[in-house]
C-alpha cells in the first residue's frame, strides 16, 4: 500500500499548481472575495493521526457541509419521523431548485438540497429560540472537531441573508404545506448562520470521524450516533451529497461525501479515514472542481472506494 503521507503531499503540490480551478461562487458576495488559488487537504485516521497538506489550517465557509451535522442532530431529536417531512432520493435538479417542491407538495427530495436542509433546520428550531438552536449546532460541531474556537463568520451570514431570496421562496413554499412549521424568518436566520460556520480542513476531517467509524470517535472513546444511523447518513452522502453531480462523484470517487459552495468537501472511507479537501473554485454543478479531482486521486491511490 502506498504511503499515505507521500500521497497527500503529492496531491497537495499537484493541486496547488493547477491552472484550471473552476469558478468561485459569486452569488454570495462574501464568497466572491475568496482567492481561487487556495487548496487544502486533511486526512484523519482511526488512531487520530492527522495527515495534512496545503492550506489545511485556513478556515473557510463550510456552507452546505453543515447539513451533515444538522441532519445528525435532527435525527437524534425526532428519529425516523424526520422522513415524513424530508425525502431520501437524489434530486437531479440544482441545489436551490423549487421545481420539485411544486410537484411533490412541499416535501423536499433529500436533506442536502437547500429546501431539505431548511426543513431540517425547522426541526432543530422547534421549541427553541434561534440563538438556542444555533448554540446546539455549534456545540456539536466544536465537540466532534475538538476545537472550541470554531465560530460563525458573521459577514458571510449577513451576505447570505441579504441575497437569499430564493431560499426565502423555498421556505415560504414549504410553510404553505406545513413542512416548515416555525416562523420563516427565524428558520432562515438559523439556516444562513449554520451555513456560515468557518472551519479548516483539519477541523472538518476531525468532525467527520463519527461517520467514518460507525458512529464513534475512537481517539475520544466517544459514541456519537448508532452504527446504523452512521451508515444511513453515509448512504445519503453517497447518493445526494453533491446535488445533481452526486452520481458523477460516486462514479469517480466512490466514497460518501458532502460538498459546499465554499469549495469544501467532507468525505469518509468507512472504517478507515475521514477526509476534508478545500478548493474554492466550483464546477458547473456547484461542487469543488479540484476537490473532486483530489479525492478521486486519493481514493484510487489508496484503494478506498466503497465499491471495492
């Protein structure tokens, strides 16, 4: 088996030298400011070893990767009752599409498209004030990432709120069908803020360990969720984690993963490692261009595909 440290270093060097880097998200003004030249990668093993390369310690806006953590918390709160309000199927449409909501009476296809994540956020807000719901999300992420300094980038949250008209349409449409039950402005406020959490690749790879290791963080001897729930979240990441590019990601990388328009990707090789990559330039589907390429090279070199 190739040496993991060598492979990670080679990938980081190759990705930093790439000239075709995709396009930085420009519909959120604060994300437009991020340099497309950045690239980071971090891999965390079962025994807690951290192998990093490039800009692995530079915080970035995790955006939709936060949906993995809010889904985990919502399942902990309402269990399989969540699936009465959110589906488990790939969307086949852009992450912010309203088309399917019109055909399916306000039920979003899965928890990783915007509509689904807004519905999940509504579950977390139920019975709580917005500040309390955000506090729960932050406490969980800080715990699994082992860093109390992780915080929300308020400038990004404000930028999302000022430009989030389509998300407001999605939330109001679901409210009309009773899928969203709380005050729309409160639900959106929490949603925009958890998408604006800033983490580094090192933070993110640590945070994904419970998904890589059957719901546990071995080095902390901490059980986070049941093995069955970890497998189910991983299944959703594999089939839905990259919006309408999920099939291509499964085909080329072969690992459960969740992307965000900040350019990050969280991926896991179940039983082996948790991985995070970051490159701000996106492809046409809204996923990190170099992030996918880097993960494909890493999975192929280390023979980590879930398909054998």
